[in-house]
C-alpha cells in the first residue's frame, strides 16, 4: 500500500485554508469600505445567538491548526493571547498561525500517526486518540468547522465570496 | 517517514461525517415535531439568498464524498438522481453515500496519491490534480464546506445541536 505522510495530510491543508481566510478578510474589508461601515463590525456577528462570534471562530480555527501540528510533532503548543480586537489583528493571528505550522520540520511528524494524543476537556475525562484518529476525526473537522463558519458569517453578511474563494 | 494510506485519509473521514449528518437530521426532525412545523420546511433554507439551499448542500456533500472515493479508486462514480424532496429522502441519500464509500476495497486506493484526477468545470478548462492534492485541497475542503453549511443552516434554524454533534 503506497501512502502519504502525516505532515502531508495536515500542514499543507491548514496552511492553504489559512491563506484563503486572509483573502476573505481582504474581501470583507473592501466590502465594508464600499458600504461605508466599520470593518470591525464583523467581529461580533453570530449565525445563531448561542453560537460563538466571528472573532472566536477565527481564534479557534487558529487553535485547531497550531494545536494539531504541535501535538503531532511533539512540540509545545504556541500560546496566543486571544486579544484580537480588529479585523487587522485577526488577519495577523491567521498569518502567525500559518507561519508557525509551516515552520515545523517534516521529520518531527515521524511516527505521529501512532502517537498518543490527550485533549483536556472543560468537564469530564480528557479525550484520548492515536495521532491518525486525532488528525482525521478531531483536529481536521474542528478546523474546517470554524473555517467554514467564518466563511458563512461573511457570506451571510453580504461579502461577495464564492466557492473559488473558499477553495483558494 | 512513516505514513498513512490514502484510504485511511479519505473513506473513514467521509463515513464518519455522513453518519454525524444522519444524527443532525434526526435532531432536525424532532425539533420540527416539537415546534409543530413540517420537517420538509428545512429543505429550502439558505444562509444567504445567493447560496445554495439545504437540499443542495446535502446533495453536494454526498457528491464530494462519492466522487472523491470513486476517482481515487478508479471506479465509475455512482450517479444519484438529485430528486430528494423530503428530509427522509435526504437521509436516505446520506446513508447510500456512506454505504458506497465503505464498500470500496482498500486495495483500490493503491497508488491513488499519484493518480491523475481531472474535474470538469461548467466553464473553462478542467481542473487537474494528482490524487493527493485532489484529496487534500479539493475534495475534502469541498466536502466539509457543504457538511458545515448544512450544520450551520440547522443551527441557524434553531435545531439544538452542538460541537459534539458536529464531531460525532
């Protein structure tokens, strides 16, 4: 059975979608300028009153990517302050995340499909996975959840984006 | 470099999220019953007037999964009629898709990371990928786009779902 590496199944996926998100924020900024409203108005949008707002969607997308890469590579997870208060600062968070995931050496992923990964939870026992199941059934869907919700919030807010912007 | 198979990076991902979607549709049905509205009212919901409706989101999630698996495995892509007109028929579509992707033998994915994949487009040149880039930069994000938009539509419509339902 020919195969692909855990690095190939994770880092390029995160890096590409994070780059795409930067383009969406550019489009959001241009839309705000054209319609003459403050671009930071996006930050508090929610798809439902009991869903997390735009800012949190981006912060958690970032956390999913950097957490996954660090855990698979056996590195300390970079800590970011979650203090972003403008669209520009959210873009900077995305850029920093992309640069981090791209900086982790391919060799650090060696054996990561079998590495034991433990995810603490706010309540209850921590979740335990091997690296492969963590990547495909937790980190990746979680990442796409917050990425796609970010996109959906912008579409819902009238920002002119399409599937080609989503895929990049 | 230890590695994972193309099958392991695709089929279980699609199968698990399709199973999760079945649970969301059950929750949507229960919500409709509790609030006494026809469950098929969900089918025409859109997040924005220029986005595809609920039914199409599920049909395309299905197409992304079965198209990806068939193309990687070098099989004919199963054709479904896109004639679903009820929530129950959409659930049946999801079940059929899950059963199909699980039915494709692991051995058929041999060498698929390098297989040339051609995706026709409504206008312009077809897209060409090798199997790995097709999986990670086209089929998987496309799948998650439509899966997450389905989830977002249900959340937006008040169906009580949370991240644990999303991840399964």
